[in-house]
C-alpha cells in the first residue's frame, strides 16, 4: 500500500502522505468513538475526512510559501517567475473584477460552468430549472467576454 | 468550432497555481458540504461567490468534484466494526487518489477545455452529444464537458475507439430463450415489442406489442419465471397495444410475459410458442437507485446514459440513447458502431 501511495504521489506531497493518512484516520476514529456507535458511518465519511485533511495541508503549505516570499523579497533567480506572477495576478484581477460586476445569479452560474459543472449540475446547485441555468451561463459568458475584452484580456 | 468558452474555462482554472490563501476562505468541510448540497441555497451561493475571487478555493471545489466522482463509483460500505488498519489503508488510498486528482485539477485536467491549454493534441473523435460535445484526442484524453471519474473516462474511450460496451452478458443470457427467434428472425405480424430479454428499472413495467388487425381485444399475462411460472399479473381486456401493471412486481426476479389477441377466429398468442419466451428482469432496489443517481449526474448526455444503462442491462434504454446519438451524428461511424455492438453483442450473444 505504501509503495502504491508513493508511486502516485507528486514530489511535493510525497513525504506527507503517511502523516496525512494518520491525521485522516485519527479524525474518523475520534468521531466514531465520540458517537459511541450511535451513528452509522459509511465510506463517504472517509472521503470527506481525507478531503478536508488534504485541503488543510495544501492551504497550510501555501500560507508558508507566502510567508517565505514576504521574508525573502525578490530572489535574484526568479525574474521570469516574478513576471509570470504579475501577469497571472493581472488576469486574476481582471477576471475577478469582471465577475464581480455581473448580476449575482449570472456570476454563480458562470463560475460553476467554468469549474466544469454541466448545466444540469449547475441547475441543481443553484436550485433553478435546467433551461434557466443554461440561459444564465450563456448570458454570463457573453458579459464576461465583453468585460475582459474591454480590459485587454483575451481568453 | 468555437472553443472560446473552453479557453475561458482553462484561463479561469489556470489561475490557481500561483494563488494564495485568503483570510475569508471557507473551511474545507463547508466546500465539501456545499458541493454535496448539504448547505442551504444561500450558504451555497455565498461559497460560489467566493470561488469567483479565490482561485485556491476554486481548485479545492474542483478537487471535491473529482473526489465526489470517485466516491460515486466506489461501493458504499459501513465503517463501523472495521479494524483500524482497514481505515488507515482506505484513508491512504483515498488520499492518494485525492493527491492525484489535485494534480489533475492543477493541470486543468478536470473539467472542460483542458486541451486548450498550450497546444491541444488533435481530436480523433468528436460527437455532438445532447447539450454538449464529447471528444477524444490523439493522446486518449476524453472531454465530456463535465467531470468524469477515470474509470468512466476509460469506458468512454473504449466505447468510442474500440466499439466496446460493458453489459452484464451472463445475466442477460438468462433472459434469452433459445432458439432466440424473437429478436431478429421472426416473421412480421403479431409480436411482442418490449420488454424482451432486458432488465427494467420500474417495478411496474409497460408491456408493448404490435397490433393484430383482426383483434377485438388483448390480454397480457405476466408469470414469475423463478417461481415455476406462477401468474403474478393479468390485464383486463385491452383495446390498446400497451399495458402497465397496476401493482408493483417483486424486484430482482425474472418474469415471462405473453399477450393474447382475441379475434373472431379464436385466440392468437405472442410470442408464439416456437419463438421462445419474452423474459425480462426487474432491477433490485439498490440497482435501480444506482441507475437513478447516475441519471441525475449524466443527464443531457446520450452517450454517458447509454453506457450507464448498458452496464445495468437496461438494453431498451441504452438502445434509445444510442439511436438519439446516431441521429445527432448521422455521419459518425463511432456512433453507428456502438449501436451495432449493442444490438449484436449485448442483445444476442450469450
């Protein structure tokens, strides 16, 4: 099992899988003991626990990276990276700015669409009819396209 | 083909790699709950609003989508009474899956438009499918406009590149009655149409047959094949050529059915005795629930639904979806090949 886990792990998390596994297992066991057998746990709970452990760890590492960047200002070897970061930040700000100007219902539909949800899933998540979700996505995308173009960002 | 929406999606997703963590990011637990529709509509809307300005949480959402797909395809088990080592092993496996999916999420490999980052490999299959498109590129990448588990991607790939459809052939063989003249070699006339040699989802199936011009009425009889042909339902005399059982049939059992046409010259039966029986099986409750869940996930896609139905043995439904796929793609040899495969392999050969 350990070999299989290491085989699929990306390098930056390879050393952490054992620890993450222990944390996730401990959370599940703690919850099972706390409920003293009064609640039936299914494998879905294990997925949930594993997911939260993974996201917490990713966030922790990103916070550490940000802190390191703040302390170690402008390392000499990263001129290209810095340029890329700036461009990425500009695009992100343009996207965020354009999305923030949209009507909330359109914005949510567009965000879910960009995330990869189908119209049916978007309709379920927004609790609206399939046709309405489709309409919101198309109109929202048209708005977004026009806004980005006005800001000089071409998708 | 206008792929601008896909490029827009790829752009949106590419922002996560260099993004930081905000002070107002919702806990991971709430993102999982939101995507699982455990939160109220208002709470869910607030989190989706946050995704618009936080690429890191947008990535986390996509990981939850991908992991949720894995969970749907995995069997549900109770954790209670299982040893600690089992939990640790299961957690390790799920985490490893999560880490792999996270890598895919970061590389834009989950969701639409992933081929538009950098130079996309050429498409070898592109089908219009319901509300969207399904494509396969030269590297085997499957794009269905929605998140799919790796296992389901592989099934789509096999279906469209090798013409393979997964179906429970052994179980379907029990529903075919030798010499199997029903499905192709019978003479035109008074015949049963459906359900024949297939599973059905509903425990109140609708029986259909061809009309007999001289018939004054029809009567359907349904027997329990597993209980020595005990008659479980009989219709009143029908003037139409379809009838649904008013009372539910027991699930998980095989049934045989017959329709009798009353004519001035006497009674005529379908299927004829020499043609073999018309059998079908009603899915168990858990199988039917699984199909209904899959229908919600894959609604709007003829191909994905056809694969789900075929795997469950629901051949009539799979057939209808594939015919719709062929109608939408009249020049596609892949779509036609799939329909032929379903008819030839899944329906006829034991």
